[in-house]
């Protein structure tokens, strides 16, 4: 039986159509020095590229 890789489950979520969503890096500190455009774009979630998604999905067998 395959277990869920918890470190991946904490960082990625599956959408209803099976795509992986991730947070944008660099949005937790030092925000005063970043431009509004940078902060606006970093506040949104991003989709994981298809080439990187396959091994991550295998680590999430139950679709958390």
C-alpha cells in the first residue's frame, strides 16, 4: 500500500479536474521592498507545469 508523501500534501493541492496548484514563492517576508505588481502576482496560486506534475501526483495517491 502506498502512503501519501506528507511534505508534498502540505505544499500542493489537486483541483477538481486533477491539476496541481502551488503557492508562489517569496510572499512571506520582505514585502516592503517588492513592487505592487510583484506582490499582486505572488498572491495568486499557480498551476504546476505538466512535466513536473506526474511524479507529484504519484506521491498523492488519495488526491488530498
